C-alpha cells in the first residue's frame, strides 16, 4: 500500500466528509516552514490530515503532532495497520485515527479506529503565521491596530494580531483569508 493509494482514497473520502461547497482542500499545505500537511481541509474549521503509509516511518510524527496541535481545530492520522499501535501512543487524544487497509490493486479503505474531538489548545501566534504579511497588516488596519507595526518584520505583525484579536475571530480571519487566496502557494 503506497502513499499515493492512501492519499487518493483519503481525497475521495474527504469530499464526502466535508460536503460544504466552500470547503478548500490543499495538498502539501505548508505550516510556517515547519512541516507540510498531507491534506488540509478548510471550511468552518481547519482540518489537518497526515498519512503514514506502509513504507513510511514515524520519526517525524512527534514534530508534526506538535505543529498541527498549534494550528488545527481538528487533526487526523491515516495510518497503515503496522503503525497503528505505536502511532496512537504518540498522538494527543483529540486526534482522529483511521487505519488504511488494502492495496492499490484491490483498493484502499479507511477505518475509523479513534474518534477525535476539537483541539482546545490552538496557539494564536502560530495561527496568525498562516497569513501573509500584507493580509495580517490589512486585518490590523481594519481594526485600527496597525500603528507602529506597518514597517516592522512580519513576526511582530503576527504577534500584534495574535495579541489583539480574540482567538475565535482570528480563526475566522485565517480561514477566510486562506479560502479567498488566488495564489495561496506564492511567497509571503
């Protein structure tokens, strides 16, 4: 069972799990240069899906879990059966876990083995880092909070936004900005 086969089935399932017409699916979504999310879904929440196929190992999973936990409302691991037990020991309880069964010839199925819940520990600063500099400045400007940071490095702009805007509002800002980007893979 290859990563490609699991990813193809996951993408098919995601279209069912997230039927909202405004859902944006992003493959290889970069999180502040720290990790790449296999598939992200953006709608009324930020969802991150990580795949660990049969040929993968779990060495990077602790770092991925740490970074996902700072940004995503929900996260899920799609894992080959051989990694299931060890992977579950590395994940916070709020993560969903799916086991991928099958192969590319017979097809892949995903079985939910652990129901997750909403992440209650999103880091506002890490979340703000998903915005490009000009987007964060526009949000500050709209709130009259851009004075003193307009020419500052983006890190200070993100910090001002994280410190000044309630988390639920910041989450809505980030989701809206990500979904409205025309060239979201361009540099910040």
